[in-house]
């Protein structure tokens, strides 16, 4: 059972008073706050976006808005987290450091993709061709099964087994992103402990002072709306915060600002 389900989180943001299934009737529900200053961050950047966070130890939901945080979008490369998890669970990847995916010889615009990769190195540079090959090896039947079991977004793999998260039918909103990431962080997904441990371990890490950010970016092409993502969690001492940010990226500077803006929002809520 998710600690913060999508339905529960959205209801809290709307002002409802619900007690999660894991809590007794004597435990207060998570507090929730909408902070205009977070929304202003996007305006100051000359774009639009949303930031949604769950401060675990404070049992607190913080969001920049109540509308866009519940709007489902293509996950782009943030789906690599789930894709890697499923690959490990099915045995498509036995070891994230020793199994090698050979470069197909096609020269692409991102130089870091034009080489052999392991699962760890592929997620570090967000190598789309590697994860497309992983998805093909997983296959539609197993992919559909695991998206349903993981309760990932709308579970829809329509549009092609190597395209559904890039240009196809898969959709997920920031609340669902936080729910999925939080279950992975806690090791509460319905797959093996090993697969979850390894997936957490390969997610890119950024250190900021005494805090550690575990996060995966994503970016959709112009035809899909030039949307940028950053999802993950930050650990500062024993105070974890799970977050999801998405923003319109019509200019290169917006693409480059995804992590910068994420860190600014995390600082605003006291998570960094």
C-alpha cells in the first residue's frame, strides 16, 4: 500500500482530511501546503512548471500548485528508473555493472551514447538507445504486467515497446512520480529486495553540502511539448524528501536549469 497514494495526496491538497491506510484513526493525516513562492520560481525562469514534494519525517506534502501537479504527462527518461527495475527483476539485466550492451554503431548527436554501456553507465548518461533495447528484450507482455503490478502511471504501453514512454501512450503525473519513487526508496514495491536495492544504487547522485540528491532527469522533444522532468529524493541526515518537478523547456537554458531549479525549490522547503 503506497504511503501517499495519488488519490490521497490530491485530496489533501484540495483540503480533505483523510487518514492513510497504514495509520490508525488516532494519527493525524499528513499536512499539506501550497507555496506560491515555488510557483514564482518558474515564472522568474520565464516558463511554467510544477514542484511537488513529500517530506517524509515531517509527514508533510508541499506543492507549488494543485492543478499541474495532478496533470499526467509522458515520463520521458524518468521511466528509465522503472525500466531498469523491471530489467533487473526479469533477468534481462543480471548485473548492472558487468552486463554490456554493445553500441549499435549508429552515431547519434549525444556523444556519450556512441559507445558500449552497462546499465549503470547507461542511466548515468540517459542513453535512450540502450533502454529501448532493454524494453525490447523485456517485451510487451512482461512490460505490461510489471507496469500494472508497480502501479506506474496509467500502465499504458501503447505506441510501441521502445517508444511508449517517449512518444506513446504512457502518462504519469508528479504526484504519481513521488508515490512510485517513495515506494522504491522504502523498498516497498512488489519486486525483489535485490532489484530495488540495485535500482536505487544506480540512480545518479548529486551532493550538495551535507545532502545527497538521488534523481533522474527527463526531456520530451518539441513534438511532445518540450517538457523537462526531474524526479527523485534527497537525503539530508535522517530527513528524506521525495520530489517531482516538471517544466516547459522551450529554450536550451530551461533544459539546463532543471536541476538548478529543483535544488532551489528543495532549499525553499528546507530539504537542502
